[in-house]
């Protein structure tokens, strides 16, 4: 792909300081960009890299423009502007429409116009793949799935029977959608399976990473809101409902029947217990344990930051004495109060 | 599937309050059930939903029966009763016995009567698949595996060479059983692999979620007890032994050579260090770090619950001063004791 | 495989106490070894098992030799010596060179001499597989990948386009290398994808477990150093760079753009935030949360060990009062100081 600075300025509505005919053929960081590449400055503390960049042009805010040795496209949000332009330089291989002769597709399945079905893909009875959707090699689409238009499913993905996936949703390799929820009743001598008769419904424009697992509902469906972004190795249990635009970083686990609002943000390795309600715009920092509902927007945390082993060991021992320490502190306060009142 | 309330009462040994000829064609929650569906009340705090349910019948305890506007099947444990009946309404597609023409099966492998082997399944030399077992599309069964009768393996599963799987065990998509344990010896300049010559032995009636990894033993085998239930993204390291009926929730990790008893229950994201002994009926709450053996049945925990970011930040800083605080507290106590004794 | 004690002594440079013609046909633990098997004693606290072993020979240090009832190979590091010998007794099935007729290989791909490509493997345009490399069944190798010689890729692995893998690297089943990093810019109303135009470069002699995900770089590459060992279900985000010989245990997550030194060791379930620098030889104990750079070699931790539920509950409540407790402690100290100065 070749874009001129004029093209980019036009697409972004950016103010161009430089020659509009200069061509950009790739993307680079301020530090590593070579001539021909476009870069961006989002965080002002990297300004020294701006001052020495070899990029052919830089996206930045107006206040940084004077420090650039190269042409500048002035924008309000350089990271967002970079994201918008980055799609022109995608390096994913082009997709060939059509069904690979080595795909295994049930005769009752419906494959939309322009869809691309890779080698060894298996599509079961009555599944429907929307126009322009891409199912890459070695993926499995269960019976009765409904996959809308423009969906991209990478290799080795498993979609269980009856799952519904919205338009333009992207699912990375190795993910599993619609597996059984962890539902069992204890009989006194063992576990009796609760058959999981709900499914998973994923909205439009969702992005799901690699190695993600999303369980089907026990009775009602598990629901993934439109525009959500979900990082690798996230686990979402049965009956969970998540609102539009929520972001979930890697290795987060959400237990069953929890309901999460819109535009929430979860850091990596957060654990969320079951049957909770989380409001819209809740933010939870990495590794936090959420065991109660969070009814107000705001930021929450509970992780303990790393310390040297020696200090940590001493403090961790004291943690187990905390309640006793609190009582001793109270006793001291009382003793001093009593002493004073006795004066 | 259609069952009458009479059928259900008979199967469960339930006391029926209502017309035995009423037909049930599906399952629903108290809140969402439509006419024709069966529901249940397990937790009394949802009684208001019972009072307004549209279900055709409800499973509940005798004390809740008077509050139901619809026919009731009185049982001791409504959740267990629901689990037992739920299998009649399973929505998983029917399985076709036989070997798909696109399966790749070594001529020395043995496929039991009535087994179903899906498209692109690869079964290596000397593997044995028991009668009625189902190996779904794109799964891999290594050489010399012994898979008993009635096993169900979902798509994209990998079973390494020599793994032994008991009857009626269920393994969800993307799981990996029998990969090498994390065994390496440090040579002073790098890591030398310890070849893992044990295998994995999984008991009867085990349920394994999606994206689970269970390592083969270094020398002796990794052992998964009969009737265990294991949720998604659990990791079980080499040489681990787990007893019958133990339940492990999602994203738990068990490090090498740890031995876990029978009927234990682990919450999500628990981490268990290596070379430990955990007794029968140990329960560990979610996100707990287990670094020592737990020799007595009972419930254990160590997670810190979420707080608002402001409060958390202040408390987390204090955590790193805990040992110093404890010493200052002791000093104050001593000072007061000295003052008093000086009086 | 059969080796004599003489063969083993020669390979290891070990001092043999026993008959060099004795044959060893397998490996066993001190406790479980049967005649014909070789065992080892690394940890002196298992000496009682040495004293009763049925093994045909034992690797141990000179000071343990007198306690062995069976022939001994005296070595400095018995675990390392065992690792070196273990490869002779590997039980992985032999690999057949050649391309399986059911592999799907683009005509522009290059397959090295002696490579083994399994059934249903898909290799896209311009990918290159080095001599003697093994790509097992149902794996996917994206366009333009460069896989060096002697690499072993187990089943159901996905390697995205353009990934570079060094010689003799081993990747276990279900892992995903080169999926998109979690890069999105918030537009005010939703998330705009940042196309990930870097790749992943993996060094020589790396060992990667099952269910691992390693993201491609946003612009620059994600780099996995030579000789690294990575356990199951590890997540490594985009732009991360890790130095030679570093070991990462299961379920660790490393967030984006963090740089990790050489010969570090991370315990299971550690979480490392983004944009950090970790020095060489940093060790981090299991479940630790690393939110700041660690500039010095040494051992770090932050996990809280399990306690009984009753004690934990009381202490966890107090954790949320810690800052207040610290202030009350300070107030008491001040009060006593004031009292004393008033005397």
C-alpha cells in the first residue's frame, strides 16, 4: 500500500505541515521508523524520540508539531488517528473467496456470497455463514450456527452448535465458543451433569483473542455485547451477560451468571465471581479479585505489588496476624483513654 | 423430547401436585420459562419469581409448593432433580456412528462398535477407541492411546501418545492431554530437557472443559480420579494425582507432583504449588494461593477483595509496611507496660 | 533402548560403582523403579527411598553412594545427569519423514529435506519449513513463516503469517503464535483496531508448552530469546522482548511492551504489567503481581498464602482498614511522645 501525506490528511481531517505528495509505504515507531514510514507521538514523554525520528511523517498533537524534524499531520488524538490509518498497511495475507476443496460442509449448510472457507474446515448441518465471512483452516462450525456477514474466524477455532455471531466479529485461533457451562449438581456420591440448553450470542464488531473460552448458557444464553474487545485466554462462564464496548484483558475469568455493564475495562488476570452485577464504566485493575457487585462506575483494585522476597515474607506473615494486630491496637487506644480519664 | 409430568414424577420419585398428563417440551428459568417448559426453584430467595412463573411445572421443595401458581413436582433437592431431567432436553446434535471418510486412521488402530469418528480426525498407530465413543472433527489421538467406551471428545482436542481415558469421560474442544511436563535441568548455561516418560491416566465419568492442559508424568503417571469435574483453562502439571469426585473451577493451576484428595472443591484461578499434599474434602475459595500442604478437610482462602482504587492504593502501600507496623505496635505495648510498672 | 551402565558412565563422565555390563532398559523413581530401570537421587531428604530402591542403578552424588543397595553412577548434579540420559528413553512415537498425502501445502512453500508434515496440516504461500522439522497433524502454518531446521510442532498448533521460529524449537499442541496483539484506540464511542504489522521472532532451542499464546508485535516484533522454556497456558503480549534462557511457568501473563532479561525465572500465575523493564536473573515467585520495573537481579514476591476461611475472612477485612490502622498507630505513638514530653 502506498498513501501520500495528502491522502492521509484528507482521510483524517488532519492539518498537514509538509509536502502532500510525500509517499508513505509503511508504519514505524518513532525510534525504529525508516524513511517511507509513518509514525506517531501519543505520549509526550517520548518527545525526544520525535526529535530524532527518521520517519517520513508523524501524527501528533499541535503542541508537539514544532519539535518534529519531519512533516507532521496534526490531529487531536494521535493514537486513534494511527489506528485508523493502520488498516491500510495490514500485513495479513489476502483472502481468497470460495470453498476450499478440502472443506467438509454439510449439504444443508448455507454459505454466503464471497465467503472464504479454508482447508479442513468442517461445517455441520443447517449452519449459515454470512456473505464475505472467512472461516480459516481446521476450524469447526457446529450445527445450526448462525454467523453473520464479514466475520473472520482464524484457524483451529471451535464454534459449538447453535452459536450466533454478529457481523464483522473477529475470533482468533484456538478459541472455543459455546462449550458447556460448568453445571453439575452434587448427588451425595458424585456429580450429575446439568445439560446446558442455552447458547452463546455474540454481537456485531466484537474482537475475540486466541485461546478464549465462552460457555453456552445453562438455560438462558450467554451474551457478548456489540463492540466488545476480549484479549487472549479469557474465560467467560455460562449465563454471563456483558454490555456493549466492554474491554477484557488477557487471562481474565468471569464466573457464571454475572452481569457486566457497558464500556467497562478489566485488566489482565482479574477474577470475577458469579452472580454479581457490575455497573457501566466500571474499571478493574489487573489481578483484582471481584467478589461483590460493583454498583457505581469507577476504578477498583485489590492486587498486592511485588516486593523483594525478604520484605514480602515478613509482611505476608504479618498479614495472617492482622486481625490480632487490629485488636491489640484497639486495646492500646482504650488503655491510653482509660489512663487519661483516670488522671 | 416430550415428557409428561407423570413421566417426570416417576423418574424422580417426586410427589406431583397437578395433572400427570401435562406435557413438557423444554426447560426454562422461573423468570423466562414459557408455557410448555419445566423450571425449578433451588434458592428460596427467588420465591417471588416462582409466584409469577409462566412455566408449565416447577420442581421445588415441599415448603415452596404452596407458593406456586402452576403444577409442582415436590423433590428434596430441586437442582439435582433438574439436572437429572435436563438430559432429556439436551440440544447437542445427534451423533452418527461410523468413521467419516475424511478421518485418517492408522491401520493398526482399533475402533469399537458404534463409535463415531469425525472428519479430519487423526488416529495414530495402535490406538484403541472404545464402543460408542465419539471423536469429533479435527481432533488428534496419539499412538497407543486407550480410550474406553462411551467417551466423548469434542473438536480440535489433542490426546498425546499413550494416554488412557476411562469410560464415559467427556473432553471439550481445544483441550490437550498428555503434553510434556515442564521438566528441565539447568546446566549452568542453559536448560536440558527431562524427557517425560510417564503418561496421563484419566478415570471413568470425568468431565473436562475446553482449553484444559494436563501434562504427562515425568516418570510415574499423572492421575485424574474417576468422577472429577474440571472447568475450562485448568492446568494440571506432571505427576499430579487427584482423587475421585474432586471439582476444579476455571483457570486453576496445579503445579507438579502435588497430590489432591477426594471430593475437594477449588474455586476459579486458584494456584497450588508443587509437591504438596491436600486432604480429602478440602475446599479452596477462588484466587487463593496454596503454598503449603493442607492436611485437614475444611475451607481455605487468601484472596483480597476489590476496593475502590483510592482506598486500595493506600492499603496496598501499608501492606509493605506491615512488619514495621507490627514492630511499632509491639514497642508501644512494651512502652506502656514499662510506664505502668514504673508507676 | 538398551544402555549398559558402562555406556552411561562414559556419556556422563560418571564414576561407576558396579558392573559396567549391567543393562538399563528404562527409567524409574527410587520408589517405583523395577529391576532394569535407572533412577536418581537429587534431594537428600529422599535418601530412605534410595536405601530401599529396586532400580538396577542410581545416579547420585558421591556422599550418597554408600547408602545405595544397588550400583551407583556418581555425578555432580544427579538431576542434570538424569535429564541427559532421559532422552535415550523417550517414548514419543518415531517420526516418519515425508509429506502426508492429506497435508495441504501451497505450491510456493518450501519443505526441507527429511521434514515430516502430518495429515491435515495446512501450509500457506511462501512458508519455509527447515530440514528435519516436524509439523504434526492438524496444525496451520501461515503464509511467509520461516521455520528453521529440527523444529517440532505438535498437533493443532496455529502459526500466523510471517512468524520466524529458530532451530530445534519445540511447540506443544494447541498453542497460537503470531495472533494479533490487543491494540485498540478508543474513539469516544467504540474501539478502533490498531492493525498489528509486526511479527513474532522465536530463537533457537526454545521450548513452548501447550495452550500458549504469543502475540505479534504492533509495529516492532515480539521477541522470544534463544533457549527459553515456557510452560502451558502462558500469555505473552505484543512487543514483549524476553532474553535468552528465561523460564516461565504455567499461566503467567506478560502485558505489552515489557522487556525481560536473560535467565529470569517466573513461577506460575505471575502477572507482569506492560511497559516495564526486568533485569537479568530476576526471579518472581508464583502468583506475584509485578507492576513496576525490577532493575536488580534477585527474588520478588507478593502472593498471600492460604489460611483457614475463618482466619482469612477476619484478616481480609482488616486489610481494608490498614491505612486507618497505620494512622491510629502513628497517633498513639505521638500521644505517648507528647505525654512523655509533658512529664
